[in-house]
C-alpha cells in the first residue's frame, strides 16, 4: 500500500518532467535547424491534403486539428481551400512560430495551441477531422498512448474522422534522435480500440530532404 501511495504522489511529477524534456528537445530542434531541412518536411502534405479534402467533400465547413503541425504547410493549403476552420497544435512554440510567420495576415484565421497532446485541455466534441502525421509514433509509453486516445475520444465529434500516420514496419526505429514505435496498419488501429472504425489504410514513401525514404502508414477511422 505504501508503494502505491508513493507512486501516486510521484507520477504527476514524472509526467511533468517527461513533458518538459520533450518540449526542450523539440524547441532545440527548431531553433537549430531550418524547417525545410528536418527529416519530416514536406513542401506540401499531399497524402494528408487529399484525404482531408475527400473526407470533407460536400460539407460547407469542417473543423480540423493538425497534431504536431507546427511548421507544416498543411494549414496553408487547407486555408487556401476556404472551407476549413483550422487549429494547429504543437509542443514547440518555435515550430508554431515558423507557420505563424509564414502565414502573415492569415495567422488570425488559425487557433494556435502550444502544448503536449497527452496533457493539453481541448474543447469537447470540437473537431470534425483529427489529423496527426508523425506524433503518435513518438509515444513509446503505454500511458502516453492511452492519454492520447482519450484526448481523441473527448475532442473529436461523434462521427468525426481520425487520420493518424506513423512509421510503418519498414520505417526508421528513431527520428530526431528519439525512439519511435513502428506499426503495421492493424497494429496502429488496435491502439485506438473498437470505438474507432477503420475505413481505410494507406502507405506513403516519404522522401526526406536528406535523400532517405521513410515508410509511413496512414489509418483513417471514424469515431462512433
């Protein structure tokens, strides 16, 4: 009993320390490197853009959150489409600053959220489309993954669409000096549970700025 009590007292502090370590890591990355030189950079997120536009076809407006989208150009292309209400979340303020500077006057059309996805407070049933390319595979602890899934269940609307892209079985075992978890499509879907109906899965051969090829797996689910 004493050990359980001690762990319950220590756990919030350990979670805070882990979050601060992750924040420091990603701030350092974006302070040291140009946004178009990091391995995950895409001039345009074609796979994600095509999925989101297909999912939202026929809707007058869709509310989208882009997880880890700090410096991504996905927000630019979705704003240009003129029918998306955008939120961008990233643990790194430096990454968000890249996109905010790039967007200029359009910056005010976006809700910018700086925080750790396993801890940040998001509005309930807010989003029609939840998009994450290359955040989930950094969650190497089961508790982190469970917290992430609970965030999706709370913040996505019933019937909302969830797109999560992670390194596939032949993808890297590390990224930006951090370990990752690789997933086959069924394994990635299994992390989310029966409330998430898998509609489709796709693969992407991502060409990094350094010339490497990384395998990504995309799972597209609907939340019931």
